[in-house]
C-alpha cells in the first residue's frame, strides 16, 4: 500500500481543460462548414472569439500537463515533496512535544514532521471543504497507515479560530494554507496560530506572502513580533533555489512563496 498525497494540479482539472479544447474545436468545425465569405458578421466574430479561446485553452492544457508532472510523486521533479520536506526540516519538537499542522490537506507535511520527530506527536487539522474535494480526513488516516506513522492525529479545524487553548503546542506549521482563506486578514491568521504556540515554541509557516496576496507589510509584522519578544524571526524567500527555482515559481504560480520562522518569546 502506497500513500496518496494527491497532486496539486488534479487530473480532474486536466480533464476539464481537455473537454473545453474538444468542445471548442467541435464548435469551430461546425462553424466553418459555412465558407468564411458567406458568413455574416456575427458568425465571423464568434469564429474569431472561438479561435482565441481555443488557443488559450491549448496553453492552459500544456501548463496543466507540465505542472501535474512537476508536482507528481511519481515524476522526476517531485516539487511538492521537495517543498514539504523543506518546510519539515525547520520543525523540531522537544522529546514528548506536540506539534500542529494547520490546513494539512492530504497530510504530507504532518507526516513529514512526524517522521522527523519520532519522539513527539503531531496533529493535522483541516476543514476538508468541498473546494478541495480530493482531500479528506479518511485520506490522511490512510496515508499515515501507508507510511507506518503512528505519532499523528487528524481533526477537523479552522485556521480562523483554532479550537485549542493558548500555548498548547511546541511547534505550529503550515504549508500553502492561509492564502486560500478568503476574506480574512492574513496577519490575523498568523497571530491566531501564534496564540496556540507555547513560549519558546517554533513557528514555521510557508505560504504565498507577496505584496498582492493579502499579507500586508511583512517587514513591519516582523518588527512587531520582535518587539513582542519573538526571536530568530526570519522571512526566507523560497523561490530562489531554496525549494524551487525562480522560473518554477513563475510558471507554476508560486510567486511570493516565503517561509516565516520565529521562536515565540518567553
């Protein structure tokens, strides 16, 4: 039995691209049964729009195939695994400690952290909303079983309001979760995660933190954390060879990927 962490570019999306390609091509085939000279102006406009849309869909399909292969566990690049394991390398628990993975999805990061910290215990939480139909709590449990990882637990939860008391965990981590939560202050989400972190605990969050992704002034946020006593606060750009190349971040829509690390003040 092998784990199935799913692909960040699911096959269903590729199928949708291919279907739209086929339907648009069929429409053009039927449209051009009439000679161009015999078409009225509306038919010609429809034909031009359909040709442009077909070209756009061909680009989307080509992108989808490239991205699916890059993120696949069975491909040569295995970009999703490289990112996940790269984040996990920064997550360390004390013996007997507890960690929280916010927005665990298919639990790839939860399991990577649990493997790295066999003496600790990790909880992965997610809403597993219909938006992410391919992920579920049952899938997480199945993956943990396939990986022979037992120091994990998966619970329903929401990053907006974590259902844990203050200072519960020795480490809090997340990978590409917060930017998906619409209508929220991203810095407020970070502070909610910091709330459940013990003093002296490590905070490791990887997300799209560019200026257009709702995080605001991260330099000012870091200064606030330091003024509140947090130490070893770092914001690391992971698109310059850390987890991926600059080109990969652009072509796979991961521009602005950054890793925020901090140790909560005593």
